[in-house]
C-alpha cells in the first residue's frame, strides 16, 4: 500500500497536534495531559477506582498508578478505602485539584472550541461516526494479526 494512501499517518499527525496543543494548555497549571485527563474524569466521577479511571482515560492501570501517585503527592487528589471493598481505593479531587483542573481546563477548552468551530454540528457528528468506524476497522485489522 503506497504511503499516500495510508490514513494511519494522518490520524497520528492529528493526534500528535492535539496532544501538543493540550500539553501547552495544561502546562500553566503544572499538569501533564494524562494528569489533566485524570482530574477531568474525577470531576465527573468522584470516588472512582484507579482501574476504572484508567479505563476512562484510555491508559493502562500501571500508567494510571503513576499518574495518581504524582497527583496525590502534590495534594491534588485524595484516596481512601472504599467502605465495603477495602482493597479498592476511592479517588477524589481536593480543593487544590479542583483549582488546578479549572485553570488547566480554561486553556484546554480553547483547543476544543477551535476544533469544534472548524465544523458544523452535522460535520462534527459525521467526524465522530467516521472516527468510530476507523476504531472498529483498526480492531478488525488487529484481530487478523
């Protein structure tokens, strides 16, 4: 398959541009993109476990463990044993974590708005559908390996 016909590089280039812009956005809050993603997910899911948070943020549990350790050391999250399942730690934002998230999100949303402004509502829906189809096709291709 000729290089010019391969969509993987276009997808990767777009993803790299997004991550670079998000890194720039959240850096002023002293966060990395994975830390921002974790805080963002925690804001909507207080008490979530580390494993569930890893799934939500699309990273491995091992990677999330490192992210959570760093956030906890900085006082941005707190973790406590689940009342019924003592082996599960519930994770919540602290006030400092909420402040860092708000600062980072003020800037990160600029990137999201720029993307959204480029497309009509219908085009955004179509793009989501096309990306979902890409994800399914990647899964089918990987299953053949």
